[in-house]
C-alpha cells in the first residue's frame, strides 16, 4: 500500500520542501503539506491558478497532486500559547487549527495515520546579524522556529505514525563549521537540530520503531535563503571549491529524502547525511 507523507515547510516551488514532496510523490507517496499561515493564501492561490504546474511535472509526465494543505505555525504548540495580537492578526484570523497540536489532530481526523514526516522549515529574525550582535530574543526565536519546532512536530505526529515510519529534517553545515553570514543564532539552531536528531532517533526508535535523520544540504536559492542575503556567494563558493563542480539541484536533496524515507534505508537512523556535492569534505578552498 502507498505511503502517506506530511511535509512541513512548503510555501512555493523553490525550496527543499517542494522538491522533497515531488520525490516522495514520484515514489508513490500521498502528499500532505503544512504551510506557514502568513504564506498560505498566496500558496493556495498560485497552486490553484496553475502557477506551479510546470514544477509539478513528475518523471512519468504526470503532475504531483497535493492531497491537502494544512495551515501551520510551528512556533506554537497549542492554541493557549498563541498571543492575542497574533490571533487577531488578519493574516492569521482567516485560518484556524494551525498550532502544531491542532494540525496533528486535523491530519489524524482526516487520514488516521502517516508514514513519513518531513520538517523543512527554519526562521531566524536576526539571521543577518553576527552572533555577537544577536539579541536574546532573536536567538531564542531562531531556536524556537528552527529547532524546537521539530521536537514539537515529531512529538505531536508520532502517535499518528505507523511503526517503521521515517522522519527527516534539513540542516546546514554552519552548525559545525564557521559560515560567516549565517547569524542570529541560526548556526546554533542547526547544531541543536542535529544533536536532537540523535536523541530523537533513540527515543522514537526504541518507543515507536520510527527512524529520525537529517539531511545537511548545500546552498539552494530558495525564498528563505535569498532573505539571508549571501546565498549567491555560497553557491559560487561551492561551485569553485566542492569536489563536484556543478550547481546543486533541489531534486538531489528530494531524492535523498525519498531514499531515507524508504525501506532501502531501514538501518539508517540518527544520521546527518550530506547532500552538498561533497563540499563538507574539503579542508581548504582551492
Ligand atoms: P523555503 O523558504 O522553501 O522553506 C522554509 C519554509 O519555512 C517556508 O515555506 C516558510 O514559510 C516556512 N516557515 C518559516 N517559519 C515557519 C513557522 N513558524 N511555521 C511553519 N513554517 C514556517 O527555504 P529552504 O531553504 O528550502 O528551507 C527549508 C529547510 O532547508 C530549512 O530548514 C533550511 O534551513 C534548510 N536548508 C536550506 C539551505 C539553503 O541553502 N536553502 C541549505 C541547508 C539547509
């Protein structure tokens, strides 16, 4: 029987979440996505108007179907946590049930269970500030949106996940090497995410037979990355210095995600897998 995937962090056709959705769809999975509430309207409208049709084409010529789009704001676990000004904000008040707990409940009601959970989201309001200039609030916001959001998602979706299921997040090498420009506590957030990948692999593996992995992806010109500002420099650096001198395509990350979610990866858990043209292996730029 086909598998069902929930992918959190899809709001256009440029990012890793979209590419992962496509690779999973090509492998026969049913696709559900979680879209950040402020981006929901434009994403749904663009999808409906056919703006993404070209990027929906799968290798067999058919178009990827997204069975359902759920509104999600992964910095809130439950309704009681949402401040009044957010509740009444007009970008939010048009949707409901978008806290992590409510989203998981909705998916459970609609579909009963899932097999694959993907976390492809991050946010750091002070990402363009060096760590030395980052405020406590900015740092904690980066950790909340980019790291704890994964703990919370897995915690709330695990009860819906079939044993043998697989969970995945996206990380970046700035967690372990100095990447000037990836500031605001985002490097710290990715370090937490990778450490949590190991601890969550243990806990989810022992308790639920769920595998937990992360993909450390190379640079991609996504909406989020363009907002950071240094993405072109990073892509050029990789082209010049990586063992494989080609631009990384989001599909290459998508395909690795499909592999990790499949039984082909049944013994892989707690791992951080590089999909970066090998750049991580270099010691110097050449
Ligand atoms: P993207 O812009 O396609 O994805 C980020 C998504 O997060 C967006 O759809 C945004 O709406 C969503 N989001 C932000 N805050 C949210 C919240 N509170 N609740 C729910 N959704 C929220 O960009 P990209 O780059 O594909 O990012 C996906 C993942 O890949 C992120 O974890 C990112 O750190 C990671 N990554 C990206 C790299 C790159 O060069 N683009 C390199 C390595 C990792």
